[in-house]
């Protein structure tokens, strides 16, 4: 239903941009008034604006994948065109109240042309930087302490990865880089916090090769993971689902891919590792993969566990922190938020989540949320990083320390 609101707004915003950009171009030169420019200009812009629709309507093919990738780059560029043009227009409205030389300087033709050139440079810079930066995986380490014993271990090295979004924007090239950085960490355990896929299995380029790459991740205890809200098959238009809830189910090929990648998926399941600590994998909060929103509560899934052992919960969305703390969990590792992914989203994302990205302590629960490896929607990152998170967990025997 939200699409009936979004689509008209999207059309109006594009008409606004078409008008403002053309007005600036005609201020630069009278040649831009010519129909030989106006018709191609409107045609090219319209085709770019409609790539979101074309990607949705086209049947699965190499051309459809190309259009989808183009639409992902367009979406990010569109956001920055709209943002900078709107800011410029708001400032013009404010400065209209000025008088004298300042007013004459601001509203002369030279200033108008200069501002247009500046905005064009800003849009290009943000877009190109974002597209390049999104493909550089950073290493963001954490160091925490759990006040419990963990068998004979004094430390545990966990590498948290999430939001691969394999498909249109990310493929084997990015996974090779990620796996190389993961293997440099000499990990005891690797945890994957959901959104392995970008909704459509058909969007993967050579899935067997990608699975082979992921299977090369090395750790002492192996790789465990969960699925996220994009690890279901659903049709998206401009990032919004147009599939009925009951049809938002997991493709069986997602599970087969995980097995080939040596990722053991925990669907509301618990793994006791070396009889020393627990890994608890929770189904996604909004799309568990079976067409419902059903999953076990923290009390249900943690109720029978030995609370003297460390309990590490991995799930896609960083929700129910207090409930997990009350149920006895020691850590929650999650992703989903992308830390807002592109500016200014990175400045507003904290309004939506208790722990939008990074570290937060909630009573005895320690929450770590990664900004993720891949991207969703705009194939860009501005103000955020694609990252893996090595987490060194120290264990402290409280009984001995109190003696």
C-alpha cells in the first residue's frame, strides 16, 4: 500500500529535478534551450529514473541484472541530486530576504551558474566516492570481557560478518577480499548475522564459485550463521516489497548455498561448542522465512541453557536487548542497520535503534552491531564502512577473582 504513496512522490521529485537542472543549464548557455538538447535530456533522464521500474518488470536475464545494477547506482545519485538541489533552493528562499549588495551578488547570473557547477561537482564526488568506497572492506575490531569461565579458554576470537547482500551489487570479487581479511584474523569462530542474499537467487553470478570462496573461511570451530529479512524470495520495487507476506519464504537454494559455503545455519537453534559456550541463532524478527513472523522468544530459546556458560546470541536485527539480558544472554551480535549506509542516513539511524551500530552494554548483555559487508539499494557507502568485526572475548572467572 505504501507504494501508492511513494510512486507519485517519486514522480513529482523527478519532475522537480528535471526542471531545476534544465533551468540551470539554460542559464549557462542558450544552446540548452534547443529541442536538440531538451528531447535527449528528458529521454535519458526519464530512462534513468525508470530503471527501478524496468528492473522490476523485466524477466530474469543478463540484461535485467545490468538494469538492476544501474538502478542501484542511479538511486544513490538521485538521492544526492535531490538533497543538494533542495538545500540550494531552501537557502535561496532564505537569502531572498536580504537586500543590497549581498542580494545582488547571490542572485546574479554568474552566482547561479557557479552554484550549479558546485552542486554538480558535489553530486559527482559523493556518488563516485560512495561507489568506490562500498567495495573496500575494513576491519573494525572489538575487545570485550564476559565474567564467566569458558572451559579451559581465557580468550575467544570471534569474527562477525553480516549483510553480504549477494546478488546485484556484490559477488565473488568482494567475497574474495572479505575472506582474505577474515582469514588474517586467525579466528576461533566465524558468525554470519544474516542477509547473505539480496532476495533473489537468480541475481547471483556463478553461485558455486561464490560458495567455494566462502567455504575457504578458516576458524577453529567453524562458521555459524542465521538468515535475515532479505534472505527470502520477494519482489521489490524501489526497495519496497510488493509480495504478500505469506509468499515471503526462503528459497531452498539459499539453504543449499549455505551448506556448500560451510555455514551452519541456526534457525532458532542452539549449538554448544566444545561443552564450553553456547551459540544461539535466532530467526529474523520480521521475516523468519516461512511466511510468518513467528520465532521463539528469548526466554523460550535460552530457558534450558546452563547460565554458567557464556551465551552468544547471533541474529540479524538488533532487537529485544532488554529481553535477552533478562533471559541470561551475555552477547548479542547483529547487523541489518548498515549504520545508515549513506550520508545523511548515518546521522539519523540512531533514532531508530537502541544500538544502531557499534557497542552497547545493556545490564549484563553486550551488544555489537556491524555495519555489514555489502550494500542494499544504493550501491554506495558514504559516511560508513563495509566491514568485518573481529571480537576478542576475554573470560573472567568471577569466583576466583573474588577470593
